[in-house]
């Protein structure tokens, strides 16, 4: 894959990860503002669906490289990886926060 094709994968990862991040932050804010656990869980499921799409884009590129295809990486793809990684971390933290909110109810 050439650099432009890999950049497009990077943009996909940024977009899907950004969407997931927004859903996760909305879920946290919902709870902080006294919203329902059900609404937060709905937002989390939507975020997880977006995160799955980002991960799928990443995995497809990794599989191509593993099969021997030459992949020309650029900064946009690296930026996408950064977004994906931080969104996965946010999801992990969110799970801990949900447990705290559940125990307070």
C-alpha cells in the first residue's frame, strides 16, 4: 500500500476513534450530571461499535503487512494509532467509573 492509501486508513481510525471517544465522554458526563445508567450504557455500546470499526481498519492493515505487503507509513496513520490507543484507555477507565457509580446507587 502506498502512503496515500495508508493515510486513508489512518483517517478512518481517527474518525471512528473520535466518534467512540465522544460517546464515552458523553456517557461519563451523563452520569456526572445525574443521568440514568441506562443512557450511559447505551452511549457506551454505541462507542464500542465505533471502536470496533477503528480496530477493524487497523487490523486489516496489520494483516496486509504480516502477509508481506509493503506498507508505507506516514504521520497520519501514526496519529490514528494514537487516537485508537487513547480511546481504548478511556474505555478502560470508563468501566472503572461505571463500577463506582453502580456501587453508589
